[in-house]
C-alpha cells in the first residue's frame, strides 16, 4: 500500500469576511496517529475539509505526496484516503452491511458486482467495529453510537493509506471509544498508515495519539508529542480551564475544571 503524506504550507481559509484558518503549516506523515483538538469553532473540521480538497484554501498550498490535492482526481483521492465525517444523513433504507460496502465503491468498476475479496474486507471492518450481529439491520434504526461505528467501519473498508476522522467517538460508549482508538493506533503503528482524528476527549487523545495539534481561533497554538502539546499552561490558555496533568506508568492523564473566578 502506497503511503500518504499531507503537507499544508502557509494555508489560510475563510468564508467571505470570516477567517477560519490562519497561516497553517503542518505535515502529517505515515505511521502516526494525529489528534486535532481545540475549542468549538477553532477550525478543526475545516482543516479536514481543506486537507481532503473539499475546500480550497484562500492562500497557501495543500499537497499529498508532493502533488497538489486539487490536481488529484476524486476517484484517485478515494483510493488514497478515506474521510469519516461527523454528520451523516441516514435517512435511507440501507442495511448496515450495504452501508459499509459503500466504502468499497472506489475499488469496484462501474456496474460490476463486489468480489469475494470486497465482501471479506467489509465483513472484517464490521467485525472490527463490533457490529456483526447488526449487519442486516437498517442503519436508520440503529442507535447513535451504532451508526457512528458503522461510518467508521465504512472508512476502514475503503482500505486507504490515510484515514481522516471528524469526532469519530463522540457518540460511542466508553468501551467502543477505546476499541476504536485502539484500532486507529494499530493502523498507524503496524500498517504505517496516516491517521488524523479530530477529538474532543483530551484523555483519549493523550492515551492514543502520537502527535497532537491544538487549534485555537484558526491558528496552530501547539503541535508536538502528547507531553509537549498537552501541558496545563497550554490547555488553560486555549480552553480557559484549570487543568492538571499527571504522568504515570499508564500514560498522561488530564484532570480539569472551570477556572476559579473568585
């Protein structure tokens, strides 16, 4: 599988008079799980849109393996990276299996039927996300967490060298959030994939990510390893909270509360 590197060079983006991203310089490399964190409205989802070519930057450049993302045909993009969006319209009568099978469409010729290999990949993705007993159910009838795991499974079934996810665990229970992050970590470390996930749970980010990008007001406030980026000083400044960081044998743990205004 060909590896994927994303590079943003002096990227800015905005809507009309509203500036969303300012002078972003980042590189996302294979073999790493990147966590993008930041307050609401800081530009996290927009960053994914710009990375994937769904939005063109107002200035600067976005490249994938040195090729401008805009120059890559949509079909080729779909074979190189998968996007797991935050919001998906499930107002359609497809089963869970059929929905996950959609992840194979970039690899299936037009009007052709899925191969046994395609079916096997879909079954594996469904099993990985602990959805096998539900594969015949209509997706619209599932719970929010089950639907979210279905969308992640669809992204896994796309078998791309890069996977970008927008808040992939926000509706999941604790166990499935942990198993999902464990799988993303495995894809990065064992299969040398580039994994980029927007996350709101700072402790999940601290536990599983290799690199952290903190956005604040559309700018990169901090970028680096967990211990470098997730410090109490940085978190207090960005999120306007009181954070305490504890490092133990099991990793970095973050405790936080509202600032005392007394």
